[in-house]
C-alpha cells in the first residue's frame, strides 16, 4: 500500500497461490492485483470513512492457479471506528470475462478489535454471487489477525469455512500475507 496523495491509496498484491481440488494441489505465483482506493468522504469526529476501491487482476499466475485473463472489481467500502473497534465492509460488481464465466455481485462485512499495540483480531463474513455459468453463490466466514512487525511491515492471516449454496458440506479457505505500508 502506498499513500500516493491525500485520500488516495495505491495497492499492489503479488500473491503466491495455492489451490486444492479433487485431490490435486497446485501452487505457484498468483495473479497480480492492482487497485486504487479513493476516500471521498471522511468525518473524523464520527469516525466514518467511505471510499471507492476499483481494482484489476492481471493474468500473471503460473501453473494455473489464476484466472488466466484480466478481471476487475468496482466496489464501494465504508468504515466506522469506535475506540479500539472497527466495523468495515462494502461490496460491488465483479467483471469476470471468459468462456462460461459471468460477472457477479460480491460484498462483505468485518469487525476488528485492537487488543494490544499493533495487534488486531477480527471476524468477517462475505457473500459472492455465481462467477460462472452453472456455478452457485457462496458465503465465507473468517477469523483473522493482523500483527504489526518492524518498520512498515505487518502479517495478516485469516481462515474459516466456505458454504456453497445447495451443498451439504463446507469447504475451508485460508489467507496469509505480508503487508507493507508506505
């Protein structure tokens, strides 16, 4: 994350991707994610911010754990801070081109609490519409933490169940990342 100007944050994500499906595991470089968050409303006294956060994902993945094409997301996010607590979330429209793919709506909500200097714990829920012809919508729940490291670095981790509409068993998702803020 880079503060490019007042109320403008530019983000780049260079992920390592991991997928497991039908007993097969694939790992490799993930798709490059580029986004710019513009905060167009901020009331410091009320602790409320609202931002537009469009992003692109570029097909840079190796060994097939990526989308294989440029995709986009056009969301609006809001945040309310109350002492050590933050409530934030939003949603938007995902552009998902390609054979048998379809665009979809997505959104989520998270609650975090600072439990010590540089340590946050949180819970989150998100919902995504079907992203392909014949696919089903899904809901994910996550439990996570952010720990500030030295300098601009922090580690982020989250995981929890994913429920696909019409399925009787839950999947599991996990996310671990090193973040840097400048």
